[in-house]
């Protein structure tokens, strides 16, 4: 696990200055505190920071081929590297290390850009092909590992694992995008391929970029296929799922350093932990955090699983004052990020970092197997729409206008959703703000106030017959990639540990996508087939656990412990002078939330995190201030 960075001259001219990549790498020491390596010539510089996980002594990057004409820097893990190595050695390739990185070098030599489809793992890769005068960038299928790029007016393409590295590139311009700002307030994140800055992009997941002859081209190398469905009975599907789950866990247990597991006590992380225990001779180290507020506390559930597998268990209670660290955590996100569960994710990562350098997590189960409450709500909404022959929308909107208070508001909102076309009908229930909300928070000149404009196309999959499964595919391409994967990568890397997600193994995804939807959501029970598999692995007490999610009590904390922080931030002169906020609308949100007449915690959290980001990154020389060593 590492961070990579580099620059490449698009027009064949000499680079403006030596040592640029060194400066870029110094901004991501947290991603790789163990080592730094660089390669440079007149037209290119590539570098990396390394967190040593495999081949601790021999894994110094960049890694090269036999004649040094191919140079590679790599962030991530290739889990099938041993099998690939045997295949490549049989084809005549000679290895000088025991790393997974060297498999990338020789696989590229052998298969060209088609090599990325052969890799089972997570990665951000940069390949410098000196013989063909070509740069190739690639990102893993789900976007577990980040990769950003931009071009300067001087004809230089710059890329890096984190946005902040680009500040070290001469000629880089950090102009904030109004469109991205609006999208952040709509969804809580900036959807790919955009970033918060104009002319700076995320390489989309499952894509590679080829830069050659002054031109760039993008190619997709993988798409999850949902059809045709498996024609198997429930018992057979369950057993095959258990086999796929166990295989996905086993391949992620290759490590030359101590490792453990994040454990919430929910189905996903519990299944991962129990399969780890089945495949290890020593006790698994497990890590859990909890809250004093019972509705958010999962410590008892996690303890039950830890006792069941006999793990070496570690716990931490989160207090409200932990949120004050948000001022520093924005450094690792680089752009506004509104998911408040980044706080517990950081804290459990910090807890684990005191004991291990790598962990397995349960991320991805909800998207693969329809586990979120939003899927059950949408299913009920669709049943209502079909049974009412489309009349429920207008009737509920009319009722909402007549019924006073919060109940009337809710009726009107449901009626509005029912009247929208797909996928807006779904997205309006999961977006953090509607167009009306955006108009309340932001000035009109910020954007078009269409909250779904940049994500709508991800839900338009004509190759998927089921509308519900189009939603699963869309969520994997948006919420999973741009929220969950970003949160986990940045918060684990902030504490210099690696996180691996077995449930997001692409072979498991390819299998799960073809499971009939009735085995995912059945009779308002999400993750039906996964739960059938889990029953064979976990005690009944765990199976009866109510789903809680990995959240913090934001609404309560903003009314009490964090009220002063919120006031100070949203009344600051710099906030008023941003020129993007509707101050009267913001004030209405604050007053209504504190009075308890409406829960505006999501809107206020978005405002709070945006302003903290702006103060950190929009001030002169902001990126020179490195914290949280």
C-alpha cells in the first residue's frame, strides 16, 4: 500500500524543473511512511511512498523489467500475483523481486493494456514505457485506490494518489468548480470523474488511460454483468456463495506484516471475521468502536462475534469532542467530503494501527446484496405507485399541502418522489438535498440546482432488466466508489494502515450480480441469501441484530456538544465572503435545527465540512501545512 505521483511532458519538451515528484511525494508521507523511490528523465518523473506489506526488503519502487525500459509505480495489492508470476515465468520473463508490483511490469510487457483485466486486487498504477514513449495509468474495478490527473498550460500531465500532490506541480491552477460544489451539497461527495477543482479529474474505476504522442485516451476494461441469472436452487446458491466468500477472504490473507479485522457486529464484517478465523492458526485481532448513545452503539454485538471466533478484541468509545479533529481530517480528503462516519472510521483505523498494519473490512455487502434500508423503502414506494395506478403521487402532494407540520412535509415529499421518473424517483430519496434544499443553501449562480445531473447516467443500464438492480449497479458506481471507498482509503491511509475488502472482490461481484434479485431482497428482508450463508457461520444472536450502520449522532451533537463549533464556523467572515452561500437560508437551517422543529443535521454537517475544507485548502500555501504525523 502506497501513494504514487508523477508528471509527464505531453509535447516532448523538457520538464520545467527537477525534483517535482519528490515534492509531490512529500505531501503523502502518511500513505507510505516506510520508503520513497523515484525515476526521472528529461520528459517524465514518477515516484511513490511505500507502506511495506509484501517483500519488505525487496519491494523498493519503481520496479522495472529486465532492460529497464518499463518503469512502474503502484499503490495497492495484486492478490493473484503468485499465479501470475508462474504464468509469466513460463513465458520467459525473469523476476528480481518477490513483489506483486513486478507482476504488473511483466504482465504489461506480455499483454499490454489488456493486463489490467488479469489483476485481482485494488490498485492505482502508473507505467512508464520508455521504448514506446508512453505513459499508462490504471485504476482498479471499484475505485478502492484513488488516482487523480490534470494537465497544465505548459503541456504537462500530472497524476497522483491524492489531490494535494498537484499543488507541488508548477503551473497547477486550483480553481474551485461551482458545479462540483453544487454536486457535493446534493450527494455529500463530488462524483467522479470530476473533482472540486476545474480541469482536475479522477481516473474512473475500471479504466486505464494511455498517454502517447501528446494525446490521451480512456478505455474501460471491466463492467459487472447482471444477466443471465443463475438457474440454481437456494441451497446450491448458498453453498456457492459461501465458497466465493471464503476464497475472497483467503486470497487477502497474504501479508508479511501483522493484520486484523474491523468488526462492527453486523453481518458483513462478522462473516469476514469468522472466515478469517477459519483460515488462520492464530487468533484474529479485531477492532471496534462504540458510542455512549445506545442507538449508535454496536460494542455488545461486536463482542458477541469476537467471543464466538475467539479473537483478540480491542474497543474504543467515541466522545463528541472527537469531531473537533475534523479540522485536521479534511487534510486527508483533499476536497469537501460530507460523510460523518469518516470520524469513527478514522478512530477505528487509529485503534487498529497500534496493533497491525493491515485489516480486512466488511465494506460492499449492502450494495451487492441490497442491504440498505433505502432499498426496502424504494421497493415499498414502487408497490404503492403500481397499486395506485400512478395516482398516489398527486394525492399525497395534495394531502401534504393540507396536513400541518412535519407529517404534512413528509406526505408532500413522498408524493413528489412518486411523481418523478426513474431514476430520480430513487435518487430523490437518497440524495442529501433536493433542488429546493440546494436553493435554500446556495446562491443561484452556483449551479443549475439539478442535484442528479452528474450521477443520473450511472443508473441507466439497459442491459439490466430489473429496475432494482439498476439501482444496485448505480450505487456501486456512485455512492460506493465516491463515498465509501474514499472514506475507507483516506482514513486508513491517514493512520498508515491498509484496508482490504473481500466482499468487493471482483470475482465475488461477478457471481453475486447474477444472483436473482429475489434472493437479495425478499419480503422486505435485505441481504437474504447472504444471511442464509451467514446462518451457517455465525451464532443466532448475531443473526438477530438490528442493522445500525456506521454513523455518529450528528443531530444531537450539533444541538449540544458541537453547537459552539457550528456557530463559530458558519458565522465566520470567510464563510460569508465565499460568495456561494444563501446566508438567510443557512440561518433558517441553524435556527430550525436548534429549536428541534426540523432535523437539518445533514445540511449543517455539509456546510461545516465544506467550510473547514475551504479554510484549509483555499488559503495561501495551505498544502505546506502537514499534520497528524
